[in-house]
């Protein structure tokens, strides 16, 4: 099955963009506002002609996160519970993404994002 299109600025083959380029920056988010995968909110802001919208909690069962390493698509719930690793290929995701989750997902707190109040992964 072919991977969905991902938009972003200077994307590499694993969805890293100009804004986030570490080895761990391998997810893309299907934006609630337009249904298009973008590497990050900053790429969306630069390339889309509309404002960002967050995924409401009631729709967290929708496939909205793409692993750039293997192409696995996961729901918001699955991503937030993943412990920052791909359920499909075990690629590590950037735990720093928890700082930006509220831009994409409604009412995310650290517990929902897989982290405790000190920012450490939940076990």
C-alpha cells in the first residue's frame, strides 16, 4: 500500500522537515482542518491557506499520525499511548513532541501524552 502524501518544507524520506530534523523526528500529523499530513505545525502554517485545527478528544480514534520510518498509520489514542515508539516498526519518536501536542490534539495533558508531571515516560 502506498504511503500517503506528506507536505512540509525540505522533507526527507522519513518526514523530517526544516523545523524538526533529529533522528527521532519521524512522524507526520494528519491535520484535522484539511485532512492532509504535514511534518509539523510550522510547515502547515507556511504552506496551507487556512489556520490549524485540533483533533477533538471525541475523534482520537481516527488515524491521524504517520510513522515516517515505516508508513504505519495510527490513531491519536494509539500514538499518545505508544510511549514514543512506533507500534509498527519500533522506530523511536521524539519525546519532545509532547511539548507541542496541544497544537494538534484537544486537551492533551502530560498523562495523556504518555508522560508524568515531571516529563518522564509513564511505565
